[in-house]
């Protein structure tokens, strides 16, 4: 019976086989199985059914392990066929085949499941696992097969145990012998074919064959005598140590084959034994040889692999040490260098011999000593140190930055050492510093770019943005995509609302879309509306996943307004298309369009065939044309503004663009010029510029241009380390002139003042009008205080000359504040504020003068601000009180009147002078509330005194012009309040200043009429210090004139003040007005006033202002008419 080539049948290296190939291989498996079964049952089965030699089990298990459990059907068919051919009934053959198949499947599942190992049998454990699986699965086949034999009546129960044992032995040996051969030899040992190994291979396996022939087949027995059977182990040891698993399995397979042949031919070691002992001894001998041989081979392989692994590891470590770009060193615990690699030697610039004489302390700068001590403590505590960064001193003295890591190791000599890895990070540190500087530069650039730049993450949340972006959105907080609806945006082209998913950032993040300059109108958080160009670019990682986006916003609101203005100007100033002219390569005009004729007046007949320079004008210098043509010849294009002339000879400004069309060879083919008339636009631009930067009334630079020039002067002074002077000028009493003579006269006065100011300054100086009657002068060049003082004096003298205004003469003075930069430094607003303070100081000193800024003025301004803040709560916190100063009738000496005065007792500052806080109250408008409160206190007090002391008693109450000008009617009119209290109008005298009489407001006139109708009397305070116009005294019903204390203070019998006082008294009496003298402080003043006929007097000679209860105690008798 032919024996099939088993290795060809089992060369199954792929698990994926097509249906036809699979069936063919399954049939080959079945055929091979049946043939082997026939051989074993025919030659090695004592009873024709059970054999202690059953290689079919090894064949079946090996095929399933290599090809998969699908080959179980081939096993079953082969087993059934083999047993059937051996004479077993079909049923019994099927039962035995089922056991053989289950045996192979069980071994398959054990080796792929609980006993899982490497099928290539590279480790001893893998082979032992296979042996265990063979022992277990062989029992299944033996039990089922023997049971089937008994049940089929082929054997008796008395022989069950012997049959079971022999069956198990045969199946197990087949799996232990044949399965490893299949698993290992499916990968042939090609390394045997290397040069030099063939003699050893021939010797080993040739001698093994000869020894097997002698031992198992009886060769040479007559010459050598019986050969000891254990000598075969010598070849198993040889092949196991030199040729591994393949060698052991090859010798084992060769020995088994020789043994089986010996059994068949009844020769050799086993053939000459008793029939019963032959197979049993063969089984034990073969199992022992295979187990010992494979065990030795696998242990040898494992040891060789471990040794090779160790050698490779050592080689790698040595290579790493020698070739590593990182420095490596072994130091003793006291820091001496024991060993160092080339990278470290190169790093520090020492040779190994030099380095061995040093310690790492000698390479380390002293400032790192505390850090070194800390790292050594860490090494002692944990066995390792670092990573940390420090510097080494190079052999040439310069320093290098290094990063160190290390561990404590024990050497082969049993001593402890420090193993360190040192990395030169000097370049990294420099790169990091450079990167940091570049990042800072980028941050600075981003923050100073005029466009908004935002970086958003994949959720649309802003993670970084620049200052321009915040300014564009007016402080809007970016949120996630889900909340983009909070932003208000409209498409500029359509006016439709931008939906959440339409924002550029959303589209870039969600769809990876690149959005460029979409025009959107937005409403910012502060309510302002802007037009922006919105762009977005998606950001991707290395896998092209979107991680966020860069959003760019450009505020084009001003540009859009300018564009719209230009379009409007184009419609207004010009209603024509762009002119076009085409010239050939010789610069001869060959074509024009109708707009050309419309703009220039030249027809086609006039201009075609001519050179374009026919329209040139002397307004354009030859150098301009040379530069223009040089650029055209170099780049082929030019654009700019040019002056040309029309056919009429009139010059016109044009915006010209020249482009060249080239032939394929690069020579000029045509030149195309496009232009439009910008003459009117240039004039309009000039007009707009003047309107934006100059005061339309005076022609002087306005506030905007003033600020620009002041900033320029600051920069110039800072750069040149020089100084300049700023003068702040305010006209004195301009409002009186403006209100009395009319606003048109006031405008003429401002124009005349501007002309006089321009005559006083130098060409390098800047005179500007800030608004109203405020002017400034920036003294250019090297400004100093002496020149500033000279200029201020010249200005005062220039303004002292009367102004002729519409036939009237007007006298106007000015108060000037002066500051010198950089003596007074700061922003433009700060400088102007300081100059303003200096001007107000000059005004407070009596007007018509100048004052240099002093830091004390700043303190005074801060005190005024502090008082203004505290004055708001003074009334509510009862810090204000009303005091009364008696007014004495000089003829009788009786106290018949009193003036109500307000006093402020500040909780921290003490008593604040009315001259200090009353102007503040007028500026802030609080004078209205305070004045009403004083009036209420006064009317209640006058009612009390009229009822209890003198029924004709009067109290004078000062009423500020601010109160008169208040049209909001926050409080009831004074006559109405007197009426409610049952008091006649004569109980109150309203004191006003001359300035109020200059007001031409009808509203104020109506209030005076209401006072007169209600019986309230009016006193004109501080008479003689202002205009003192008789016209106003005639126009208004004035009851009292109060002579200002400045005339009374120095009053003597021979003084000029006596003449003035006497003239005022006589004039008043002639007009039916009574006179009250203020500031009477001596008995002599009192006597002189009485002798001149003055009606009343008040002052410290009689009493200072006192509280009501003190007033009653002092003057109770005077109410009744007793002389003082």
C-alpha cells in the first residue's frame, strides 16, 4: 500500500481556503489517515483493533491546529475508512472514528483555550502543555473506542483495561511524536544551509542514522556486538544543542521509523524481544527519547535566547553609552568621574583622563551649591535625583546649560555609584528664550494690529483675542456656538439678520469652510453700530480634525462711510464715466471713449494720432514725468494724480491709471490710460479737511487740530529733550458783551480777537479756538517762560485796545494760564487741564492778567472737587445753617432788617467760607436747592420776628442768577410760598447782582414783574463794581442799592471813596432808591455814611452774622426802637 507524502498534505499555512481546495485537502487528509491506520493495525496491533503505536492521532491534531477545526470531517472520514478497511463493521468503525475525531477536537480546544501555548513550540512550557493535552484527549478516544469494542462484541470486558491502556498509549504517543513534527517542521530550518554547517549536519544525522540502523535493524552486530540502547541519547543531545527542535524531531522521526521497521522485520533492539514486550518497550523508549530530546533542545534554545538577549542588551547599552547624543557618566558618591561617554567629553571640552581628575563640583558654578545639596538629599532618600537644570563650566571657561537625571547604582565591585544622564540644552534654552521673545513680539504685534483677531476652540469659545477685537466689539464676551444668537448682525448686502449657523466662526468649525471678508453690520454691546469684514479659517490637527478657528474682524465703518461719502460727492460734483485712452507702442493715441471728450473737450479728430503730452501743463514738473515713465517702462503700470489741461486750456486734476499690454515676445503692444476728473473732489476734500480742522467763525485751528498739534509738540519735545509752552486764554466778561450787544456782535468780537492773537505770535506758533471764548497758543520751537511771559503781556496789551463793534466800543480783557512742558508733563488732556487751572487762577486774581501753573493750583482744584462731592450731602446731613447779620437804620439806630447768610460746618474741614462753596454750588446747580432751603428758613424766621418783635421787619435773601435762570420750576415761586405762610411781599428783600440785569431773557423779566406785583422788594448787591448802568436801574424797579464794601473799607473824610459813596447816595435818592452800605467796621465810617444821607448800614461794627437765637438776645431791644 503506498504511503502518502504527509508533509505535502500538511503544508497548511493559511487558514483561508476556498471551497474546492478545502475539499481536496480534506480528502487528502482522510486518505492519509486511512493509509496510516491500515499500516498500524496490520503490523502493530496484536488483536487487529488496538495498537500502542497510533501516529494517526498526531496527524489529526496537527492538521486541526494548523488548518482549523473544519478539518475534523476529514479526520472522521479517514478514521472510519481505515477501520472499515481493517474489517470493522460500519457501525463500529463509525463509533471508533467518532472517538478519534473527538480526541483531535478536544486537543484543539485545550491548546487554544485553557492550555493555550505557542504552536511553534519555542518554549519548554509549550511542549509540556502539548504533552498534557495529548494525555487528556487520548483518554477520550481510548474510552469511547474500547467501550465500542465491548458493546460490539469484538472484545470482552476482561480485556477492557488492557485495551484501554494500549489505546491511550498509542494515541498519546502519536500526538507526542507526530504533532510536534508537523508544528515545528512547517517552518523549515533554512539556517542549516549556511556555509560551514553542512559537514556537521552530515556527521550528526549520518551517524545517527547508522547508529539507528545498528541499534534498531541489527547492522554490524557481528562486528561490534550488541550496542547499548542508551547511546542513542548521545545523538539527541548533539542535535538538541546544535540543531534545536528541528534536529531532535528529525532524529526522533528517523529512530521511530527504524524501530518500526525492526519490529516488522523482527530484527534489532525491539524486534528480537518477546512479542508482548516489543511494543511496550518501544512505547516507553520512544516517549523517553522524545521528551528528553525536546526538553533538552528547548532548554538549550531558551538559554541561547536568554544569552543572546543579554548580549544584545549589553551591546545596545554600550552602543547607547558610546553613541548617545546625551552625556552619560558614572561618578563615585564623592563626585569623582569614573566613566564618561564621548558626548559628555565633547560637551565639557575635557578628555577622559582630564575628566577623571575632576569632580562634578568643579564643573558646577558656586551659585548652584544649594540646588546640588537638595538633589543629593533626594538621591540619598529615593535613590534617584532630577530632573533639574543647571550650568556646567566648559574647559574654555564659558558656561553651558544642562539638564540632569540620575540614579544610584551598585557596581560589580559592590560599591555604590551615581549614574547620570546629562543633556546639553544650551541651544534649547536659547531657542526657548528666542521663542519667548518671538511670542512676546507676536503678542505685541497682535495687540497693536488695527484688525481684530480671535482664536476659538472647537466649541466656538474664544481662547485668545487681541485688543483691537475687544475695541471693535465694544467689550463683547465671546461665548460658545450655542449662544452666538446673542450677537446682533445683519448682512450688509441684503439687510437680513445673520443666523446662528451663518456666522463665519460656526461655518469654519462645523464645516471646515474658509470664509473671507464677509461684510456684516453689527450692533455692539454698548449700542453702537459698525460694519466689519468678517473672516474665519479652520484650524486642524495632524489628522485633519478641526480643532478650532481663527476669526478676523476688520472695522471698516469709517472706510464705508468714506466710500459712501465719495460716492455721494461723485454724484454731486461729477456725473460722468471714467475716461479711457489707448496708445500704441510708439505712444501715439489710437482711440478714446466719449467720456474722454466730455472730460477734456478733445474729440477723436482732435486727439487721435497725437502724443498724450499734448495735454501736459507746466503745473507738473518735468521730474514728475521722468519718474512716471521710468516706472511705466520698468513695471508696465503707473497710477496716481496728475495735472493736465483741457482743450480750453483750463488745468484739471485727474486720477490716472496706466497699464501696458505686452506682445508674446515681451515688447509693448498697447498702453491703456484710464482717468477721471478729480478737480472738484480735491477742492471738496480741501473744504472737508478745513471744516474738520478749522473753526468756521475765526478760521483758526479748532479743538481737533489743536489736540493733534499738541500731541506732535509733546512727541517732538520728548524726542529732542526740549520744551514748549502752552497758553490757555479766556475772555473776561465776554458773556456780558454777547448778551447785551447780541450774538452777531459777539461773533465779530471773536473774529477780531483771533486776528489780534495771530498778529502777536510767530509763524512756528499755533493759535487755536477751543470753543466759546476760549483760545490756546502753542509756542513752537524752544519755548521758555520768559518768551511766554512776553507773549502773554503782548496779548493782554493787544486786547486792551477797544474793539469797534457795529458802531459801539467794547472793552474786553483776558485771563491767561501758562504751562511749560515738560515741567508739567502728562497727556494732552492733563496739560490742557493744568493750563485751564492756571487761567482760572488768573481770573480769580482779578482778571486781565496771566498766571503760570503751580502744583498748588492742582491741590486747589482737588479741594474744589472734594467740596463739590461733599456739598451734595451737606444739606441732608444738616451741615448747613442760616445766620443773620443786622441791617441798621442810620437815622434811628434801629435794627429793622437782616441779611440771611448760609454757613457750612464741614465735619472734617471745619467752617468752609461761602466765597469758596457758593461758586461750587452755582457750578453744580446745587445752589437751586440750597437757595430754596435758605429762603424757607428766612421766611419762617421773619414770620416769627414779625409776630413777636417788629411787624415791619424785613430779611434780605440772596438769589443767585442760576436760580433765576432755572426753568424747570422744581419749587413753588417765592410769592406763592409767602402767600401760603400769610406773609406780605414786603417781608422779604431779594438781593441780586448786576450781572443778572444784563440778561435779556424774557423768562427773567417775567420773574421780576412777578416780584413787583407780589410786593417783594429788590436790592442790587455789590453796586459800583460792575457796569453800574443807569439804564438798568430805570428799566427794573430796584428798591435798594448796596454799596460794595470795597468802597467802604477805606472810607475817610478826604478819600476818593467818600466822593464815590456820596455820588451813589445822591444818584439813588434822585431815582427814589434807598442805599445800604456794606462792610461798616468803624464808628468813623458809620458817622460819615450817616452824614452823607445813607439810609442803612451793615457790618462788623454792628455785629457779625449770628444764629437766630443770638440775634434775638443781642437785638431784641433794637426791634422796639431803642438806640444801640
